[in-house]
C-alpha cells in the first residue's frame, strides 16, 4: 500500500485551512484551534514548509504564517516533498545509487523510474485549491443554528474562532 505520512496529511489540512482563510497571517495556536491539529505539530510543519517556500513567516506582535502563493499554484507534490522528502516508491529512484544492498544484481534497476515519475506527475497535477473543495459525494457535517460548524475540540463555532483571530471563518 502506498500511504502518506500523518505529517503530510496534517500539512495538507493546515494549508487547506489557510487557503480557505485567504491571505491573512495566522499564528500556530490559531491554526491548531481552527484545524484540530495539535499546536506542536503545526509548529513543526511550519518549520518544514517555510524553508520549502510554501509558507512565509512574519515576526512581531501581528506575526504568524501565510501561504507564499495562491492555493492554485501549490501542488500536493510540493507539500509531500517538503514534509517527507523526494516522492519515490522505491529507494532506487531516478538513478540514485548506493541506497540498495542488491543494486548491482537487481533486474528492476532503473525500471521503477517510470513508475516514480508517473506518481510524481499525478501529484503535481493536484493543487492545494483542489484539496480545499468540499467533496459533494460526502454528507456535510452537522451545523449549528447559525449555520457554522463547531470545532470538536473546543466546542466553539468556526465563525467565533475567525472573529476572535481577525480572519474570515
């Protein structure tokens, strides 16, 4: 089974939330509250995503993080690479040498490159904007009387959280 790490999954969740909120700067605690991802995990993600050019940090009293570009311009492949490293199904990717004990005897050597490139291309075609869309085939979550979803952890509505932090919920 091909499976992404939890950290990559969390990165997409956090970045999708940021994309929905627009260009406002958000702090780690705000993002944790809005997504349900623990604050230490969000902080670790920011330290991986900022050097990869996906986030920019802002210092000071009104500091925090913001996406570096529109969600349409960020591919899922970029997020995976920033968090988990190069996208590869096997250790022998794109001519890399020295990562396999049976490299000199392997009849598949070099043949996995085609599969690795196909997977990478497919992930490059999916944008963060694609991931922010609410799937129409899933039932929508229950909403409160004010037509906003409640955060399961805090019990506060997403509108209340947004108003508190100065971003649209």
